[in-house]
C-alpha cells in the first residue's frame, strides 16, 4: 500500500507522462484521426489520440487520469469512445498544474475542492475564455518549387532556414507551410517593393521580441490586479465568474492599445522623416 501511495503522490512530468500509468488497451477508439463537431459535453468531439495530441499529453495518461479521478470518463458509442471540449480543457488544466509542481494527488484534491465549492465549471470556463481564439490565421501550404516561383531569386535556402527558425514557416520534405496568410502576404508586399528578405526576417525577429515583452507586460498586469497574488486556488465560484467576465471584456484591449500606439508612433516617425526629406531638398 505504501508503494502505491508513493507512486500516486509523486510529481508527474510536465508533459503529463506517468510511467506507471498503464497503457490504453481494449477498443477505446484508436486508428481514425480527426475531430468532429457535435456530441459530448461541448461542441467538439475527439478520439483519444486527438484529444491527447491537442492537450499535449501521452495517450496512456488518459486512463491514468481517469483512474485517479482527475478526468471524467469519455462518452462511449459502441466500441468507440469520444472526448469533448470539456475533457480537453481539463487536460490542459491538469498539465498546467503539473507544470507548477502539483502532484497527481494534489491536483485530485484541488479539483475535488473546486467541485465541492461549485467552482470547477467556472474555473474551466475561465480557462476556455483565457485561451480561445488568440490566434486566428489561415495557413498556406506550397511546394518548394512554388515557393521559388512566388519569391523569385529574392529567397535563398538560408532565408527559408531562418524563417523556419522564427516560426514563420514549417518545412516537411518538399512542402512549405506558412501558418499565417497575412504574414505571407505582408512579406511578399515588402519583397516586391525591393526590401531584401533577410532584412524582413531581421525585422520580424525584432517584432517578435517586442511582442513577447508586451504580452508579458499585459499578462502581468492582469495577473496582479485582476486575479490577485493568491492565484486561482483560493477563489470562489463567484470570483471566478467575475474574472471570466473581465477576460472577455479585456481580451480586445491589448490588441487595440498596441494598434493605437503603433499608429501614433508611425505618424510621428513619418512626419519627422517627411520633414527631413523636405529640408534636404531645399
């Protein structure tokens, strides 16, 4: 009994792996990939491999979490089991708590306390609201030959390598995927105006660094002044609902502030540049 308790109480790895958790046996619906809208507790419906992949955990941990009381059982249709958006949200919450140093037993106790206090649904709703729809992009996939045709001699193999390093493209054999059509079109517009691709990538690297700093600043403000220093663990269901409403209200604010300030900065900089050009012409 003591060895079992020790196994249950040790901290699971940040990826959710637990070597003793057992493997997924039986016929719980492997094989076919993809998710479909519809049934389950939420609008999404996932096979076990798909929900594990989306949550960033190993498939075998789904059953382990269910055995430990961390994850509700999936819905079964014949020989197939379906997981919902609520399962995915809870898996992400479990991974977050594991990454913060909680043990499996500690997470189980925490989830139980939230359930008893009526706050678990509010907590999961908060997690969904905080993580949804930050990135809405249309990916574009093409062959290397199409990439060369699109950019012409302006693009080199080193540019492609650097773009992949920065996350602007992913390369899979002969296929190159741009996760963002908007950024692809912006890059093309600059290249067609004669801006070297290497300098565009330098600018992209700079923008990423500044964007990360801005994100850190906004998240820090929200963490300190809306959530509070005690974190989510001590909050009641009513307080969690308040924070969820705050997230909904403040979600567009960060983007609007950055866009407004950038427009003001560009106006000042362009005015100064025009004035300088006019002086040199006199």
